[in-house]
C-alpha cells in the first residue's frame, strides 16, 4: 500500500491516498476534540466547513492546520 505525505500543523504525517479529512483526524485521535465548537480546520489555507470534512479528501503534500478560537480581553 502506498502512502501520501501531508503536514498537520507543520508536522509531517502520512496516510493512505484519498483519506477524508475527518477520517485522518479521527485516525490521529483528534477527531472528537475538533468536532466541538470553536475549532476550525484549514486545508491548504482554506477553512473547511465542518459538514464537508468527510467529503474532502487529502492528496499528497496537502497542508492541514487546526485552529482553536480563544476569547479574551
């Protein structure tokens, strides 16, 4: 089986080709954490709507960034 390389918050990772964003994040044991409100995922600089996480698939050299919104003053 071949694997592709992606960057998750700057760290190099690998997964099977055509893995969905949701499946990848779940495999990394962070799927449940990011499903909460206040967390966003960007693929190659574009924020992904949560309902699409299972429909968008990863390709070699994709870059995923996870953002947590923090309130403060």
